[in-house]
C-alpha cells in the first residue's frame, strides 16, 4: 500500500470503526433487526428456513459430518 491509498477492505473497516465509535454497538443491532424484519416481510419465513438449511449443509460438509 502506498501513502494515501488503501484497499476497499481497509476503507470499509475504517468506516465501520468510525460508525461504531459515533453510534455504538446498539446501532448495528437496530440495523440488523430492521434488515431482518424487512427480509421476512418481503420473502417470508421459508426464505430463512432455506438459508439455515443451506448453511447447515455447508457446515456439515466442512466438518465431514455430511
């Protein structure tokens, strides 16, 4: 990295750290809940079931249990 330049990842981390400092952890909790309820309203509970199933299958494969 040259002086004055940063990667997208570094910029995101910096922005997230700044937001956390300004608004606190509760801000992220509220935003997560808001996003989750919006997703539920738009896509229904089955969307979350499919996502959980897919995650569990990937985890099982990763650990050799699937």
